[in-house]
C-alpha cells in the first residue's frame, strides 16, 4: 500500500510505535523553533533537563511576540534567550528580524524534515513540504535535548485542489473554505495534505498561508508536496541545495478526501468570533469598517505586501479607517523598502509597524469600542485584539486593502484586471540579524543573563492516591487558550513569571477564578467540547498548575493543550457520558477515589460529587508513556528521571 506525503516523513523519522491511526508514535525531530512568549519557559525547561548543547540539526529562537517593551520585562527576557542560545547551540533571530514562521520558511525550513515549534502555527513549514508541528515548550525542550516527540498517529485527509483561483481571490480564501467545510474541531487527530492539479497554481507563500491556518482546524499539521515550485522558491532564497522532491505515492490511501475547485471560490471572511464562521464578502459588502490590519505569520509575505501595495498605490485610506501594516520579516520589509512598494503604502496613509506579531496577539492597535476590524490574521477569538467588544473579521490581504480604501467591506474582484505579482527570481539575502551560537570550545564561558521577571517552573508533585477538590470553574464549548491564559500588551510581559501571570488565568470568563482556585488549594475545571483550542502556550496549563488545578474534566480536548496538561501533570479527563456535564456545578465538592490505582490499571475514573451525592464516570485515555508522565507529576520530572 502506498504512503501519503506525511506518512513518508513519519516513516523516516519513526523512533517508536507503529504507523497505525490512534497509536502513540515517537518522532525524531530535525529542527526546532521557539518564539519569545513561550521561549523563556522552554529554555528554563531545557536548562532544567541539564543537556549542555542541543542535539537537533538546527534549533532557532525567534523574538517576535513581546516586542512592545513597555517595561524592563521583555528586554530582560530577550537578553536571557539570547544568552541561553549562545551557550547551548541555538541560533538566535533578533527582534526586528521578523515573525518566526515567516523567517523559518524563508531561511531555515527544509522539505522532508521534521520541525516542532513552541507555537501553534509551526505548520506554516508544511508550505515547503516539512512535517511541522506545534507543541508545548517542554516538548520542544525535550526535542532540543535529542528526545523523541510523541504524537498520536493521525488520520490522513487529502484536500484535492482543482482549477485555478479567479483574479483577486486569494490563498486565504482557500483555507477559509476548508474551515467552512471542516470547522475549528474538524481537523483534530488529522493531517491535512494538499494535492491535485490546483497545487501547481500556488506559490510557496500561498501554500504557507494555507498550512499556517490549518492550526485553526485543530489539525496535527498540514502539508503540501515539495515540487518544482518549492525548488524555485528555495533557489530564490539561495538555498537550492536544501530542496528535495517529495510527493505522495500514487496509491496512497486517505481516510477522508475533500474536493475544492479553486475557480469556484469567492473572497470570504471569518466573522466574529471564530475562524470557521465564514461568509462571502458579497454577503457583507457595504458594511462600515473602522480598522484594517495587514500582516501576521499568515499573510505577511513579499507577495502579500506587493499585492497590498499595488492596491493602495495612488489611493488614500478612507477617512474612518485606520490601516496598520506589518511586513512579516526583515527580508520582506527591506525588499519593499528598496523597490518603492513601502512608499506606496505610506503615501496611501498606512501606519507601518515593525516585523512582529503585533496586533495579532493584542500587542497594540486594539480597535475602538465595538470597532469592526478586518485583519489578514488567523484568529479572531473574542477579546484577543485587546478590545473586549471588538468585532474581528479575518480576510485576505486583497480584501483588506481594498476595503481600507473604501471604508466598507469591499469585494476585491470589483477591482477588475489583476496586477500580476510573481515570486522574485532572487530574494534579498542578509542574515545579519541571526546570531550564531558559541562553538563547543567557547560555550562554557558564556554567561546566561537573567532578569528579575524570570521565575522558576512551578512546583510539581507525583499523582496522589486520591484527589479531593472542588469545581473552581465551569465553562462551555470551544474554550480557547486565549480564555484560559489571555495574552495582550498587559499580560504577555509576564510569560516568564508564572506566579504573576496566573493571576490573569481565566479572568476573561470569571474575574474571581485565580483567587478562588488559590483559596481552594485543590481544584478541578469542568468544560465542554474542544477545550483548549488555539495556541500552544503551555502557560494555559502552568498557570492552572500553579493555582492548584489537579484535573480538567471536559467533553473533548484540543490536541496541543491536552498534551500541555499532561506535561504539567494535570489529569485530562473526559466524560464517559457527555450528558454528565450537567451534573456538576461551580463549587461542587468532588472526590476521585483511588485515582492513582485506576490510572495505573488503565481503568475509568469515578468522580464522586459530594455536594450532590451523585457519581459519574470519566475517562483518562493515556498511553504507557503519558501514563508514566502523569504518575511522575509531569514531563519535566519524568525527563529528569529518565536522564539521571
Ligand atoms: C498565538 O497566535 O496565539 C500565539 C501567541 O502565537 C501562540 C503562542 C503563545 O501564546 O505564545 C500560539 O499560537 O501558539
Ligand atoms: Fe504571532 Fe499571530 Fe502568528 Fe501567533 S498567530 S505567531 S501571535 S503572528
């Protein structure tokens, strides 16, 4: 039987387990990436594991999230990461060099390699045929130390693309169509592979827009073949030698096939507050807008910027609109500065931001109260923009630019003839913002610089015999990590300080949660389906750990968050009978008798509700390895024990 693209890469990197859907597999990891908001914790964890030098082919640390520097915290954290990288063999991409996924695609990613990153949009690398997966910081730390990365062998979905996009319809519209079909939980436990004749019509940056937003499907990752188009992209990046061809076998078997005729697609928008709430721009046309933001790891490539500049050229941003643009990398920024496209943007009235995540993670540019903001980003979760009642719509750069000029939702196909913008035969190469690590001979003399914002990993303890805890919070379906551990300009600077950041845990849902959890000492969170969707931030597990949360009992979990809970030693439980969700209320006293023994024996867990005098059953599906991690009190203790 033939293999799919992803199965081929998995087979080559398989360290343990079998390639059978649903079983636990360990993968050899060739490359890692971190960004600063998850990076400080990941490097503290790497230090705690105690391996002197990374064992990967290439590990890169990026500074792109926390670049606002409203106080000493961000700058101190950057300095810590820079020094830790120098010491331990990691390349350091300085602030200003660009957004991790954009830069990694341009400068470091290689077809056929495995990459894990402490950021959920790491699958961007699938645009050049990498098996690129978002993970918790601790998983990345373990992989840097040469340890395997474990996932559940996913199902394979093939998205068959035929035809060609109409003028002004964009790669963003393709992924919005996939989101409309599959929903934000439709990709859980799956790898999405793109194939078919339509693939040949898409450039690498367009493919990367699609694989990037595969994160919003909840998918393990998304991937495109590595073909002549990939080769010419790498050649233009002066990296032709990094290219290898990679195609699925002709007789590869997929668990699911989705057909999309590119020529049938229209410009679309994901409406508030979910990336799968998709409507066509025609349905929204004429609606007044307040803000437009162009950039983020999804849509900040040279092609995106050039298309936007072409639309803006000679025009003026509408009176009622604020337009902000952040090019994705120094390479992109520099190229549009040199060729005049940046001047066209500035002339039209755009507010130019540095190459960083910026408004995507609420670091500035929050819209006005109730403001309607069109963004080329990938997430529009409630409150993420920094304005609680902001109405965020996710759109293509083309829709964003033309709407900024008109002041209302505008279908870019109304622009008439398309401006043809091609991938340049040669990108501008200048890696002077990437600092190389010290040589093995010099690494010992490098001093790691720690600021006062950096606090140690929270205390963990092995799983006790019985858990007695109260329900400290009850939430509904599709809770995102932005609910659990909000980001934004005020909270992000605390990412290296778990005691401080934990005071913001779940405050979007319930202001009293941190105090209540601390007062209770031991607590349990109850939730609905797709709990923990969104980011890879392990802070959404570490803050609850610090506040005394022992278990999370929900209808279903998102992949990365579930493994972050396990890594933190928090029990991820699901209802055996989903209707039992109704049987627990906030404040109920719960007991999980003999939980340790039941976990050891792979049995379902009894949850006694002392307040209501009832009993329900919960599942804790663990592999032998994740069971050992939970029993040890988390991955850090487990790894330390394994290495000692
Ligand atoms: C995001 O887009 O939500 C982030 C911020 O990039 C996160 C990582 C983080 O919270 O630091 C992600 O996607 O994993
Ligand atoms: Fe940065 Fe936004 Fe991409 Fe996350 S989604 S990595 S915050 S640009």
